[in-house]
C-alpha cells in the first residue's frame, strides 16, 4: 500500500548540521520526519511558541545529549527543515569545539 507523503525540503545549513549528528540520532530524526511526511505527529514533536503557527521542533535525547530539528509546515506542501543543532550543555557546548595547542 502506497502512502501519501509530503516532501521534506532542507535549508542547506540545516542539512549540513543534521549530517554532523551521530548516526543513531540521524536515524531517529529521519524516522520522525517520515512520520511527519505521512501526516502524523511523532511523539518527539512539539510546538514552538512565539514563532508563528506551523513552526515546530523535534527534540531527541540520544546517549546523554540533546538534538533538535526546527521545521515549518506552512510553506507550500513541503515540510521545511530550517534548523538542526545539538543543544549545548550549561557548561559549554560539545558541538564542534576546538582546542588550541
């Protein structure tokens, strides 16, 4: 049985940041995006307040870290992923940290 699904489009920077997620986090987020594309709401989705109707977030805990994808549902028929990031910890971000030697 074929399912009707909406296309998922990416802002280039969001796609690059998503590809930096650990593989397990990418798989779980991709599953959640597939659920969205099929017209259902995954359990890791929540509405973002203050950004307008149809702007939502996928929030995932993976191996002690938090990953987020922000997406919009009100742009044509596509689901647009506009931002993907690893949530920083209170004591500094683990994302792309550089140390000088």
